[in-house]
């Protein structure tokens, strides 16, 4: 069993960095966007405070630079001491650091065009809008980005999807990174999509006892959709095994048995270890040697004859003779 999800390496989830009110929405579901495309516009007094901090830091830097030039002129004229000049230089360095911090914070979310309290939500990747959880006039809070909160927008590149596979422990030798597999979905039963395994988890899910495996499947025609259920098809790889028809294997109590022809017309019951059991063939890891002949038909008849022979061979309990009294 498998499930198709967005490729997280090509997906961006947009959360509000500042509180505010939605004043404009510029994209809708299914719309293609580029890097820097406007998604929505917010009126945010909180972002306005960040803009004001940047403007204040710029004014402080300009003032500190003017004071430094004045102190340099006075120092060269011999009017002020060197320590006053050095103090002005330190003031400029602090003002530059504060301006860089405040300006970088604003430019991280929008270009600095003065204090207008207007915050633009923009796309950081090329892709398609696949989820939108925002309405006109909606009040947003910066703490909406916590665990469990839906993002305002989800942007992804649907031309490549991840496949989350739940594999059994026995399948691990066949599912290594780089291995190619086939993906099928119920809506397209006749179509198989090639995928490649990229990662295998190092732990077993305690609830399902399965191992999570991630593959990548190209989706250029966008026939596959996110959250589709699918099945992963692959060929299992086994080593040091012998293959016999499924009809040759039978259960005797709790043991798996086959009949081996030891000589012409003579059949010997043999206990074997089954590594994998399919509808037509069974893989045996222990109990058989290559070249030995096994009974394919009428194995159950031989098993019944063997049981009858064993029952007849068991010694019958004889009654103990009564001892005569003297």
C-alpha cells in the first residue's frame, strides 16, 4: 500500500509572519505562480511597527554619520580629543548594525517603501497553488503558524510527487534506495507509473509494524493527484532459495512439508522452511537440495497414506496377565 503526497522539496507553505487583516487576494486554486508572485495583501499595524523601526534606524544612522563627520573636522582642527572621535565612530557602528537588523527584517517579507503597514504575501518558488485557506477581510494572527494550523497557501510543483510506501520487514532486501518500482492507482488501473526509491526509514512503525519508504514519481501530465491511494509493485529479490510449485507444499500439524522422491517409487516426507509463499510458487530456504524431485500432485493422498502407516506401526498396548494367588 502507498499514498501520493506533495514533494516537500518542491513545496512551500505560507503562514502569516505578522498579524493583520486581509485586504486583497490575488491567486486562486490551480493558478500557476512564479518566484515573487503576489498571493495576498495584508493591512498589518504590527508590520508597520517593523517598518517604523527600520525608518527610525535609518534616521539614527544618518545622524550618527553627521556627528562623526563633525567630530573628524573638530579633531583635525585640534578642538576635541581623540576619545570623542572614537565615541562617534562607535555610535556609527552601532547605528549601522541596528539599521541592518531592522531593514533586513522588513525586506525579508516586503520591499521597504516607507511606513505603509502593507504586507505582501509572495511566493518563494515556481509552482501551482494547490491549497488556499484565506478569505477577504479575515483577521490573521502571527501564532497561526503553530502545529496543526492550516497554512494560508500551499504552493508546489505537481509534476513530481512523493510516494509514501508502507513496506513489510520481509520486503526490505528488495526495496533499496535507487531501486525502480511501479505505481498504480485505482482510477487508472491500466497505467503503471515508474518511480524511484529515495529514502528508507530506520525504524518500524509500532502501530502498523511497517517501514516507511519514500519514492519519487514523475508526473509531467499531472494525472496523479496529491493524497491518492496507490499500490507499489516490485519484484522481490531472494538469495539462497529454491523454487517449487505451491501444490507441492502442505502442512502437517505446525510443520511445512514436501514429499521427496528418494528412489524410484519411494517418497520421503521432508520438513522445509518457507521463505515466501506465492499463489503459484513457493520459495524454500531450508530442507531441500537443488536437483531433488518433489511430489507436485496427490501430495495429500501420500500424506494420508503416511499417517495410516504410522498408526499401524504403533505397538498396540497389550493387556497385562492377571497373577494367580497361591
